[in-house]
C-alpha cells in the first residue's frame, strides 16, 4: 500500500523545508524527498551558510592583522590555521543541517532519502542509493530542487584547481593567485575570503561593470573599495580556455568585443558566472510540465504549473535566486494550498553581498527608475560622517534612498557599509507598508548607531541631512 500525503516536497533547501513546515503547521500530512544525506540543500550544505562562516573567519583574521594596533591591541600578528577555519565552517554546517532535521521531525514530516521524480500527477517515485524504488501518493507535489552552478563552455571543472563555489569552499591551502571568472555576488564573496587570507585575486567579467543588476553608483564605488583591498579587475573580458599544467593554470582571455588574446597564470580558477535551475531527472517532460525559455519551471501567480497538483518555488522558477525569496514562496504556497491568501511582495525583497564592507539593496535602482520614466529624488549619507562608524574604524560606504519625487514614497534603498545586511530591513519594512522617506526621517534612531546613517539619508530626501 503506497503512502498517501496531502503535500510532497521534492528538495529540502530553504524553500522546500520551509514550505513543508508551514504546510504541516496548517494541518497537512506532509512528506519531503531529499537526495542528499542531510537537509538544507545548497544553501546550508555548500552555499550560504559555509561561505558566511569563512567570510566571518577571514574578516576576523584581517581585522587582527590590520586594525588591532589602531585600537590599542598589540599582538605578534595572526597565524592562519586553515584546517581549524575549515573545521569551524563544517561545524556551522552540521549545526544548521541538524537544526533542520530536528524541525522536520518536530513537525511530524515524513522524510524520504533518495532521488525524487514525478511519475504522474499525484505520484512521486523515490529511488534510494541502493537503487530501491518507492512510490508516494500525494494530492499536491512541490518542485523545490534549487539551482546549480552554470558551466562555462569549454572549461572542465575538477573542483580542485578549476572549481565552482563548492570547490572554493574546500581548498586545502591558500592559492597564491586566484582567478575569479564572474564579478557577481558569489565570485566577489569567495574572492574576498581568499584575498583576506593572502591570495592575489584577479576577477574577469564579461560585462563592463561588476555586480550586474545592482545600482550602478554602488557597484562603481564598491569596485574602488575592492581595488584598494588588492583585487584586480579585467572587465569587458571573457575567458576562452584554461590549460592545466604541472606548475598551475594558464587561462586565455579575450576582450568581450573582440581583440588580441592574453594569458593569465593562476593556481586556482573559480567559475562563478551564475546559477541555473536544477530540473534534471524530475520527470517533468514525461508528465508535461512546461519550462520557459531559460529552463525554469513556468508557474502562475499561485506557483502552479500547467499540470494539476504540481507546483514549483525557489530557484527553479523566475525571480532572484535568493534563499529568503524561496522561503517566502514556500510559506505563500503552503498557505494558498490551505485556502489562505499567501502572497510575496517581489518589490521588497532585499539582497546582500557579504563582503567587507557589505552591500545591501532593496527595491528599485536608479537605472530602473530612469528606464521606467519615474521621477525620483535621492537622499544620500556617508558613513564617514557617522559617529559609530568612526569609532569602529569603518567609515567606508554610504546609504542611498530613492523616493518618488511627488509622493515621497520610498522606491528603493542601497547601502554600502559595515553591517549593511542588517540595516537594510528597516527600509524593507518601510516599503512593505508603502511608507515615505519622511516617515523614516521622523522615526527616532538610537545614538550612536550605524543605522543613524539610514535615517540621515531619509532626511536628505527632504530638507537635508543634519550631520553633513
């Protein structure tokens, strides 16, 4: 007799496990299918969580090397114990994945280990590592299988010398020269880790700017900051091949618009040109689930595919590939299936680059507002004029708030600075409630805090900031 569930979720990344938990909270009988031995998907196992552990550890290493003496802390100088740093990363991953396992059990969700595929509407096949097959009957099925690194044509990944983000989190020693292919979030974050630990970092980007899609002024200012940290950028450039030699790697590059080839010698090359939806082996073609032109699962406003009872969330559908976007979609879908009004406001989803300083962004960029013909005003405030930032030796960066020129409604917020990822949320909440820059400007902020710079930027949308 096959097991029967109200909802079966294929994939237990942030979208999948959150969807399962909320559905269980709403009274559904829920199952999850996971091919890995641990829950949490890419994010918890080989993505967001381990990278943040190394980003924090490497930032502390850099602080000890360069800032302690200015604070009156004299030490002989930090010595890198990479093995222990990696152990900290692994412990962090284990703690988080174990936490999800606890939540799965707490909410009485049935877990199946193995590769899941849709056999037909209402039926999920699970094949475990031994090749044993099991069929789950389910009223509803959710595809939450996430994404994988996009390959670069002609470049062979071995995860030792030519790596994706997965291999870049497992290097056994600090490379003398790290070549990063792609100047997006993943490339700059992992480039930062190894740069702080002593690697020379060269970033090759096909476009003529870093961080495509982010506010142009933010990207330009941040590139200067990274260059001061030792990053070398080759923009408007493409990598056409990588030769592996006994001495290292030889990457061949060309101008994106055509021109003479050049060679770059490196020890390790990180391919970080983006991610693509993972839909292989799910049986989508067999059951007739439609994909869009970019290989994403096509869904309607309620995350339903063209096949009854089959839904999709997270990286496999359109929208930013962010863990928190997937989580919110998981909650919304569970609520919709329970007859409630689940909803995600895609205009107020923050994004963070966890470098040093951090970058945080929510809502529209200046480029988007100009393209849409929306009249707007800009309020800016630098951290160099913030008392707490001076005390912490983190004066780099600024806050920029974009508000409608007529209504004063906040349309976007962009922060470059220490703890930007924590500060962006007050702008996000403001936007969620349709608030104006004046609302933020009239909200009392504790002094001295870095967040005062956010209020000052809001003040700058009106009569002007106070402290500049």
